[in-house]
C-alpha cells in the first residue's frame, strides 16, 4: 500500500500532523521557535538525561562508574520497561490495563510454585505462567469488548481477582531457592564480559536485558511498521471513525489486552531470572512507575504513545532517582515515592494538555465528523479489504 507524505503526516499522530507549514508573506516559512529547533518539544527527556549525567557526574563520584551506577540502573529497570510496554500496547487503542502488576505477579508465583512443588522442568512452569496470563488478558478483552465495561474499571477489578487467585495458589510467604541452575542461567548469565585495560571495572549485561530489548524492538516494529499498528492507533484516535473506515476496532482492543497480559507475564519471568524468588509485594509497586513512564514517554519523540519514548522515560527517571539516592542517601525512602508520584501527575497533565494522550474516553454516542472519517480513510483506504482482518 502506497501512502503519500501527506498521508503519513496524518498517521504520525502528532498534534501538528497533516497541517501545512505556515509561510511568511514573502513565501518563506516562519522561523521555528528555539524550543522546536533544539528539539525540546520532542527530546526533552534526552536533555534531562544529559543534565543528570553532567550534574551528578561532577558532584557524585560513583554516578559515572559502570559497576557503581550505570549497570545497576540498566538491569534494575528492565522489569519496569517491560511493564510499561504492557501498559503502552492497549493505550494505543485508548484502552487502559491496570491489571498488569497483578498479572506479572501471577506468572511469577506460578513458575516459583511449580519449581518448588513439582518435578517438572522449570521451563514448563514458565509456559504455564504465560498461558495463565494470556487467559487473564482474554477475560479482560471479553469484559471490555463484549460486556462494554470501561477498561479502567474492568482491569482494576481484574487486578483484585488475580490477587485473590495468587493468594489461593500461595499463602503469601516468600518462595526462594526453587529454581535449578540451568533456568537461572538462561536469563541471568552474562552475554559478554569486557574489562577496560585502564580500569578494574568489568562491563557485562545479562541475557534478560537483551530479551527485554528484543521484545521492545518487536513491539516497536508492529506498532510503527505494520497495518495492525496503524489500525490500533486509528482505533485510539477515533474509534467510530476507524470502524467506518474498515478497522476492526473491537478486535484491536481485545487483542491489545491479550498482548498486554502476555507482556506483563513475561516481566514476571524476567523477575524470576533476576531475583530467583517470589514475594507478595511484587507487581503493585511497579505499576505506577510504569504508567508514569508511558505518559512521560508519550511527550517524547513521536508526540504520542511510542516504544522508544517510553524506554527513554523509564531511564530518565531511573538515573534521576539514582543521582538523588547518591546525594541524599538518608532521605531516599521518602524522596523516591515523592519523585515518582509527582512525575506521574506531571506526565499525565502534560500528555493530556498537549493532546498526545486522551485520558478521558470519548462518549460512545458521539458521532465522528466528516473530516475524521476522511482522514482515517486517507490513511487506510483499503483497510476494509486488508487480508487477515475479518468482519466484526
């Protein structure tokens, strides 16, 4: 399918997408503002990250050390990145999944419990955990699509149900030392190990870091370079207009919730490789950090929910907190939740104000305008006849 440059600007999803460039009376375009020319409107996270590295690198001795800070932050936040991607996928269809934290804990408790109480290979427990998470996502999709329950309410209720199931499976105590060496090495063994000639530091990263990177790349490709991704963004932009343009919106929403639960389940597996344990506090504490990163990332790069903006947001916040912990080690217990809470509020406010994310769902009885339908049809003129997409 050939899409013109003008049509691609519509599908980009940015607030100014599709608008012609303003010109001065003489025909020359207006000079863009300094903010736009410096990329502060799209790459403010990179500027913040650079500021953290300069400030804390000059004031804190351990901040720039690989073994002191950098490796710790890169590996510690992989789980948050995966959970953020789990929230991002349904958000592209204007659907919220607040059950991702509980779903992650479900896969984690299943793989630990099976490793502890059965003689089956640990990999079988991982598969069972992922299937259980997929079932949770399928139920979420049924409730949202077929029963027409608001996704915010449906997934919030599902998180409580999943928590009850977890409690039924396990009584709430810790599970430790349940895995065999081979299972842990599959995720935690270092891919490479490089030692600088002039330094005692050894640079290495575990397998699970690259598993997370590979998953992020796959999600990015699907969302940005496939018809499925374009249909998901179209459904999130205006569901009724997308439906009239031939997009199977219910299928997009349902599938996004199934994918979200599966990704969250994979985050549980990464947790099992990294820590080789289960605790009852897993999952819920990471939810709001992941959500804040998604909304912050929506104001980066694409000016809409996107994979690399989300990853950037996770690590900007992580390195900021790491610098604060080095500078104020005794106050970090209350500074970190304060920092994360304020970040969530500010990120949602900015994303909502700029229109890059619609926080409030459109009323179901609102009809699309003629321009909405025309834009959606111009992006996907053959959506109704796309192979592999069935009628609702």
